[in-house]
């Protein structure tokens, strides 16, 4: 009856797969480098948030917290907000500033 041989040849499919493979090879290494940058920016944002809570603590109590645990125990921050996404913990220095620890 009808002999309709429309479709892609093997060579055309191999060319498409080659192009997709090249694109993946170019894109994947960039994703790994972005992850560290995103974690660092997230840590800086968390540090700013916790610093704001230190100031709020001072306004309500007329005294600065002695540690991050004071903020956590009084409900100013949650347990998740004591550590950055990269695993480093937040600490208060002697000047009541939030710093990124180990």
C-alpha cells in the first residue's frame, strides 16, 4: 500500500545526541561552582537576619544576648537558624556582632 518512510535516520539521531552531550558537558561543571556561591550568599543573608534579631533582643531587654543560644531559647530564632547551609555555625563576638564560626 503506502510506503511512507518519514522519520529520522540513524545519522541524524547521532548528531542530535552529540549536540545534547556537548551542551551537558558545558553546563554541568558550572552548576557545581554555583552551589558554593549560593551557600555563601545564603549564609550572609542568615547572618544579617540573626544580627537583626540581636538588635531586636536588645530593644526588648535593654541588654545584648550572651550567645546565639539566648536568641534561640527566647524564640528570636529557630534551631535551623543557628547554622548556615554549608554547616558553619553562627556566633556572637565580643562586640555583639554575628560572625560565621566553624
